[in-house]
């Protein structure tokens, strides 16, 4: 008489509709109490018995991989549940990257069958069309998706951790305005709706996301000249258009003194905004923003970029080659060229330290540190130095 299997050992069944033997084992229960099973099919009973033994052994070893779980399912699950507190813009960007570069190429692959070689070949192909930075983003997205699946016992290991990022296509180089170009842009901005935005952004180095969220309640165009010490006109950079209004980092929350040119531009802008408010009437939406649309609503990045490029075109520059964020790069370049120490530039930029400033704005900083040479010339200036001269 055939010995009956113990409870939990699984079973073999002939499935008429598939004309296959089915090996089935219970791997647990859902929160609602529904039994969760794993199945595998074979043409012969002997082969099905072998698969059942393999499944039992994996279960005893604590392996509960989902054999049917695909790369696409892992990525889609991460996009849906693994991005809390991220802005809609960030989620949309990652979804586009995932659909175009991960799901389209690797999505159908069973996650447990994905190998380091598969990922290396995929990266090599993407290196021909993506910059190194974009490669880093898509690989990070795949790595985090698999890590989430691994925590939920969908897969045993994260093969992406075994892969290196290849060198991609050269990215768009960062650049900054020269002093002559900056003066030309400031002249071209006169009389345009972008005048105050460009003047303040170029002369304070505020980020575009901070400029778009700047409120009049955070701008003081008078200051406290009679205080001890005097408080100059300033703006408090405490908000951004990021999710929940947070700035990029804690150090980014800063108060910046306003140059006189900014004060004049903002006063003129305040008058123009009051005129637009009267013109719009009931259509005006009171947001308290410094930089808003003709009816008071928040500007989006496309609005700012389009208006900014009109000014650059007027200034005689190739408008399509520039974006508003390069006003911030120009701010760093102009201060560095004037001899300001990098520590002070870093504080004005709202960076956590000089390392960030040196890494992100390395092309805008003066390439030669001259303070040591100048100090040594002063120290050793003497008869020999005079003779050499």
C-alpha cells in the first residue's frame, strides 16, 4: 500500500486541462487566512516528483522565492509603494525611466532567473544611449526594486549588487555666464517680466525651485539699518517647490542679504504684480508668491524656462543651450573669479560643506588656489627677491 504523505509535504496531481502533472506545496498563508501555494508542472510523474522534492528542500532551507515574479512586477511594485514622500515630478520621472529603459528590456524576465550577466549586457547596451549619470539612476532604480522584492521573499539575492556602472555617453556639460554675458543678460531682462527673477537668481545664487516658492512674507526690502548690528535687506530661503515645501537640505534653509540691484528689481516687480492683480480682478489667485503667473498662480519649470530663453535670445546668446539653473552656476563662477574663498561661497549656496561645492561646481571655481603662493611671496620678500625682480 502506498504510504500517504505527511501534512505539508505537498502533493502530485494530474491536471487534465494542461495534460501535465502538477507538483504543489503549501508555503504559508495570507493575512486573510488564504493558503499560499507554489506549483510546478511536468510531463511525467517522475519529473513532477523531482520538482516536488526540490520545492520541499527550498522550503526547509527558508527559500520562498516566487518563481513567476518578473522584473516588471518588481519595478512596478517599487514605483507604487516604495517611494513615500516623493514629489509627483520625481515619481513621474522614475516611472518614465523604468518604462523606457528597464521594463522594455528586462521586464519579461523572471526575477529569480535574472543573472549578473543579463544586467551587464543590458548596461552595456544602455551605455551607448545614456549618460553615466542616467545609467546610475536606472541601475539604482533596478537595485532598489530588487531589494524591495528580496525583503518580501520574492527573490533570494540582488544580482545588481554584483554589477558595475560602465562609462556612458558624455552628459550635457555645465556652464556659466562670463561677466560680459551676465551684464548682457541683465540688460536684456530690463522691461521684461523675468527681470526680477533673473536679477535675484544671478545675484544671490538661489535655486530655481527656491525662487519659484519664494513668498513676499519672506522678503524684507528695508531691513533694520538702525539695529546693532544693522540688518540689511534680505530674503529668507526657507521653502521650495519640492514635496511638502522642504528645501533640498537643512543647510539650504538660509537668509541671504539682497544686493541693492535686487532690492530695486523686487520693488519694481512688486508694483507690476499689484497692477496685474487689479487687471485680473476676480481671476486673481492670492498665493503670496513673489514670482507668479498673470493671475497669481505658481509658475512651473516650463514657464520659467520659456521666459528665460526669450531674454537670452534678446541678449544674443544661443537660448536653447541654457537653462535657468545655470544662473546659479554663474553666481559661483563670478564670486570665485572675484577671489571669494570657497568656504563663503559654500555657505551662500546652502551646501553642507565645501566638498559639495567643489564637486558640483568644479568647472565654475578658479582652478588655481593662489593664497599659498601669495603668502609665501610676502613672507620671503627680501633682498634676494628684490634682486630677482
